[in-house]
C-alpha cells in the first residue's frame, strides 16, 4: 500500500520535530508531505493550545460551541466581505468532499475532472 510513496522499503518514522521527521535509525528527513510546514511538528505553542483545549473539551465541530463562532468571526474579519461563511471540517478528504458537493449543488452538474 506504500508503493505510491516508496519505490523500495517504506520508511518507519518514529518521531518528528519542527520540519523534520526521524526514522528508527535516527536518520533525518525533511517533511514535505504532512501539512506541517506552517508550524512544524511538536511546536510548543500548538502543544500548549491543544493541551488547554483537551483539558476542557475534546470533540470535533459537530456540536455547537462558542469557540467555533468566535474563531469564525476572527477568521472572517481577515477576509474580503464576499467570504463570510465558514465550513469547519476535520480533514483534507472531508474538505474536498464538501467542496465537490457545494460545486455540484451550485452548478447543477455532476461531472468532475481530476488529475492523478
């Protein structure tokens, strides 16, 4: 199942710090695929914020919570007026699925073109 990423033996990654990942032998690799480039792995600010939130409530966005509304308002304040609706999802796959469903609803078409 890892043939897409690895021609031979797959990497066994055991830890990460900043922009690097480390295998079981301590070899360092630049992480270019795990969507961490904006803050990196094990960022102290993110760990502190996540810990604080998990101590209060650990759930996804299917339930109403004031923090979701406050975050949406802060985010919208940085965007052009036309961009005033937020959809919170928990993964890239879920975001792609939602974007596809919204586009189909808006345009009334079912066809999709994608690149592999």
